[in-house]
């Protein structure tokens, strides 16, 4: 099974969702854990811009990927599905987890400050608050992906 977490714009939400899925990160983690993981999440997000990035296998041995589609969702997602069709991977073995609903001003502003290295401690605080505010959405997206992957 292939699970692809994707999102639009410049957000670390995709990487955070994949890390939660792989049990490498918890939304309820203390703020200092966010600062440890933030650089990794940011660099994965940059690396996944317009390309599929493998991040690991989950407990069920499903392959987990991240994809930052920027503003090209209508082009990249059909192209991605076509690639899996060419590789003869049935649609039942592919789950696209949309993380675009997980966004708020704290995450957006925190990413901006972090990206340009402005007020790093404020950026981490804003990201921490923004992710905590959206923790229910994170859990829903990840649990839906895990439920779907068990139906393989």
C-alpha cells in the first residue's frame, strides 16, 4: 500500500502528518520537541515541492510519502495517479491524504518567520500553537489513512 500525504502552498503540515503516521512525532509533544523536529519538517517540505518524497514504512509495512503540490494540485495529483497506473498499482493500493484543511494563521505566520530566519523563537511558538489548534484535524487525517490502509 502507498500512502501519500499532500498539501498546497508552503506548509510543514504535510511532513507533520506523515511523522505522526509513522509514530515519529506527537502533536501533544512539548514545545521543545517542536524545535528539534522543525528543521527536519521544513527541509522535507522543501524537498517534496513538486515531487514525491519517501519518508518511511509504517507499522503495517505501507510505504509513506509526502508531496508538496504548491499551487499545482490539479496538475500534479492526476499526474501522480497516472504514474501509479503505469506502474500497474491498483487504485485500492494508493491513498492520497489531503492535508490542505489543516491550516491557520499561526502556522502560516510561523512558517514565514522560520523560512526567513526572522524571530526563530516566535516562529517555533506560533507553529506550536498552530499545530496544537489543529490537532483534531491531524488525528482525523492520519487515522483515516491508517483505516484505509488496513482495508488493503
